[in-house]
């Protein structure tokens, strides 16, 4: 029998022994939970105690046993709750016999509640001298090693709950992530924006250039798509309806590649602001990003993969055409598709020769972008790359778009929204032609949206940012900033083998 199997057997035996004594090892509540305190608050409250001083007052805490040590008549437990860790002291002649007897059945990993007297040990640690002990959940499986934690990266993500238990930094990431989204939400509400909900299942995957997930709606006998934007076309229909400021925070889905900055399903925020343009949007977004950084990190400075970012600096303006010319020598409006392909080869960048010239120009831009630390805004994008943005009246080849540039990447995208229904219709037709010629990211022609535009939509600015910004602030791959990222099953290889066997049988 292996060590883990032996531990499991011992713990199950303890559960059975406790049950024979009439002790419920899985009660439905902690009767004293409404009076309990956080470990951190207890330690702060009694930090002025003198060495070995005890208080007669009682404190109630509950949490998970992370470590258990016994030294004859004296035993110690490290108890962990959401806010931190506190030491529990079990002492013969001070802790009642009933609690001491129950303590013998406690293991690392158990969830317990205690009533104790505050004290400061001779080593200076604020602790609780246990007077009452309650077993609230008896653990069966042992926790990972207290010093090493989980070492396998795949296992960390697959068993995220264990990673959070054993790694305080990981636990803190998701507390900060809640702050990230709540700060954005509160910022927009304070600016007069209305939070809305738009459909996740759509008949047409619109609002972005991306590959959608497709599924079938049985009740309607209809093929539908999981949304690829945060209700962009729906929110603009709400502008038509008369709502002047709207936003949505939710999940969206893109059936594309995975890397340190991209996932297939992730959280996104998009806002739409009537009677404003992209210049107004840039001012609002810069203010919002600074407020979010202060709330999440307490500073406007952070690092991302070697880039030092300071949001308090002047935000630069990067012109799309000018930057590509400076860094690659390519004049995007004069260069032929063949010349761009030649340059991509020189730069050792992968490309698909069947796609439109402007998709290749976008690859050149992404090459240039990696060299920019920011903070700044990319402006002057070609109309071919953004079919939903308003043209720049001073140069109709370009659109009034802005992308937030931080740490060599784009972390936020907005523009003056196209509200000319006839122009929009023509651009959708062009997108359909690109799709028919093999461009998987071309947008669909949304007839219903064009019809809404024909009723009249006010000038507006729209903007979207995903949780990629949060991962940048944490300086971690985006998958590590998701509580439960999608992963292949542990027995994936075996399942695939079985599928192949079944296919052979059918043949």
C-alpha cells in the first residue's frame, strides 16, 4: 500500500470512529459562524499584547488546518481562512479535555472552527489558546507538500482549488481580478452609463473580425453562434433606441488559437457612448485605465515581459501608416501584395498567401507593435481592417479608431462608430466577398443591423477591453489569471484512442 492510500485509510477510519461517538464530521453549518472573525483582524486587534500575555476575551475563527505540530503537552495548528493565517494553541490544563480529545482526530486539510483566548507567544506570534473545537469537514485526501505546493503547471490549472489553498499569491490574483472588473463597472456607472445584457447566442456572428463557435438550437431547429463581441451590434441598436450610454461586461467566445495573451472564452467589457467620438473615447479610457491600475495594484507603474509601463506618463499617439513605414520601409497604400509578402519573408513572419493584402499589412503592424512599451494609442488604421468604424473626414482611406498599446500589445480597441447605413452596407458586402474568397475572419453581412442604422443612430464612440489587461497588470499569461481555464481531460489520449476504435468498427 502506498503512502497516500495509507493516509486515506487512516482518515476514513477516523471518520468512522467519530461517527460511532455521535460526532458529525460533515455538519450542515458552523453554529457560531455569524460571530466569527477573520484571522487577520484578530491579529491586528491584539498586536499590542505583551509577550506571553493572555486575554480572557473570546474570539471565534474558522478555516482549514494547514499544519499540525505536537510537542508533548503543547500542540500548534496553523489555521488558514480567506484573509490569512493564525496560530492555534492546544495546551494541556488550559484547553478543555473534550477539545484535546477531538484534536487527536484532526488532520492537515480539515476544516475546523474554534473558540479561543487571544495570546502572544514567547516568540511574539499572536495566537488563540483553544477553548472549544468543532470539526466542520473532515478531509480525506492529503494536501500537497506545504513547502513545495503543486509543482506541475498542468496540475496547478486542473486542480486550481489546491493551487489557491497552497499559494497565497494565486488566491490574491482572483481577489484583485474582482477589483479590476468592479472598478471598471463603477467607473462607467458613475459616468452615467447603463449596464445592459445582450444575447450570447446569435444567428449572425457580428461585431468583430473573428472565427465563431457554432452550435445548434434544438427548439428552434437553427444553427447559432456564440457571440464574438460584447453585443456590439446590439448595443448600437440600443443607441438607435435612444439609450445614450450603455456597457456590458460578460463572456465572449472566439474559436481561434491559444497563447500567453489569447483564450477562446474570456471576459470582455464594451461601452457605447452617444454623441461622442474617438477623441472623447481616448480621454475617458486613459482616465479609466489609471483608476483601475490604482485600485488593483496601488500604482500606475508595472512591468510586462521586459516592458516597463508607467500610465502616469504622457500617452503617445502612434500613426499606423507612419510607424510601419519607419520600422519596415513599407508604404502600405503604395506597396503591392507581392512587395508586402517579400517583406514578411525578410522578417521571417508566417502568413497565408491567399488572404487579402490588408491582412498582411496587419501582420506588419503586429511586428512593429511588439517594439512599443506605451502607454499610447494607435490611430490612423486603414478602413479595410475596421469595417464598423467611421472614416476619417481628413483622409477617407483611414478610420477614426484607437487601440490602447501597452507592453508591445493591444489591450483595448475603440472607434467613432459608423452610423452611415449606406457606407456600412457597402463595407459588409466587401466583407462577404472576402469571406467567399477564404478569409475566415471576414464579418458577416448583418441585414438587421443595417436596417436599424437606416432609422438613424446618433454619432457615437464604442470601446472594448478584455481581461487581457488584467493579465498584463499581473505580468502573467492570461490562462494563469483565469480561475478554471478550459483544459483537455486527463484521460484525453485514451478517449481519442477509443474514438478511433469506434470509427474503425463503423467502417
